[in-house]
C-alpha cells in the first residue's frame, strides 16, 4: 500500500514555503525519484505515475514550484519572483533533493523532469553535477538561439514597462498558445498536451492548471534555456550521470522530435557515457498521460531498474 503525504520546506526566496508531495512504498524503497513538474501544473498531477513507481518499490517526491500549485499563498500564480527566478526554483529542487537524501540515505536518487521541469532538471545537472544517479527528461526541447533570445527580449521589455508580475496575452499566444496550432481543427485550447480527451478536459478544469504565467516567468525560463545550451553550463555536467530522454514525435515543445535530438546532441557532445532517447510515434507533449501511457510507464521503469 502506497503512503501519500504532503509537507512544506522553506523556499530559497526566503518568503514562501514550498509544498511537496511524497509517495512511499511498503518496506524500504529501492530508490528515490524526484519529479520536477512543468509550467502551469503541480506535483500532484503525477499521482497515478508516482503510485505506479511506488508499487514497484520506489519512493517518489516532488515540490510545487514558486508560483505553482499549493506553494502559492499570495494569489501570484505563474510568478517566480522579481529577479533570479530560475536560480531560485532550481535551488528549491536542490533543497528537496537534500531533504529526501537525508530521509532515504544510501539508495540511488533520480530526477525526472517534464517540459519546463526538464529544463530545470538540465539546469540542475549543470549547477549541481554528480549529485544524482540518473536523470529522466520528459517532453524536453531546445528552440534555436535566435528564437529564445527574441522571446526573452519581448518578455524582458514587458517586465521593464509593466513589471514582472504582468500577465501578457501576447507572450502567452506566441509561446504556449502556439503549441495548439499544429493540431487544427482543435477541440480545445489544450489538444497539444495529449490524445486522451479525458486528460485534456481534466487539465482544463483544474484551477492549478488554468492560469497564464507572468511575463517575468517567461523571461526567467528563456534565460534558463540560454543557460542550459551554453558551453559554460554544459561543460560543468558530470558525464557519468546517465540520461534518458523520451518524448512524443508530435510534441510541439520538442519541435516534433527535432528539439529533443538537439538536446541529445548536447549531452553526447559533452561526453555523457550512458545516453538513451526514445520518441513515441504520434505522441504529443505529456507522454505520461498519453493513450499508450502503460508502455511509457514500463519503459521508464525498465530504465530506472537498469540503473539501480
């Protein structure tokens, strides 16, 4: 029987308390998997997958980032902070890793980052090399440098004119809003996340998933994407850390596989010894929620067990 608990810990921003979720299996865990969630979602959305891993002996944890889920206590959804937001959220990921390492000492520890969470996980690998035993990247990608720079410039300009807490329909339309375009005619505004209509409908009804992120968060995320594609950051990674990338080949975040291959190339070019990539035909952004999620779960489990 899986035990589910929630707890809080102080955020690096010195203001908020991060709400974290923990799923523990019966008996001593074989390893810990820390989930790093994406934009406009929260750790609790991974309950089904977390319970699957717990049924196979893994402890699973994850915190709601600043501006997300139950960490929000001031109504400011989609807002990391006035400055250094990306650094703060990455530091919170690190804090949870340390806390869980103390709670479950002496067993393997893995990160699993999805979407923006995959960008944060990649940042973690550069900022804290050698501190996890493996990393799984779901729904990752990397836009070309000019596009990332343009997105950061636009978001930064809005922050300068109106403040980082400003919600910009234009920025949202050009970023998250554009992901749905390749699936026209669309049934909803979130057809791009997966082919399971029940998942899409639940996502659109979830109050923790329906907000538009602030301009400051987009500015911070674009800065994060610049960092994790830079030679300075990539050269800091520990090449001995195994990495598994998986995505749908119809995922717009990964440019239908092109961006995923680009990220794979970053790791390969910087000496990652144990590197695996899988693209699922027809899959969209959330492969852990896709119509073939059973296959995806089994593949992730097999990779984790191979690296225990």
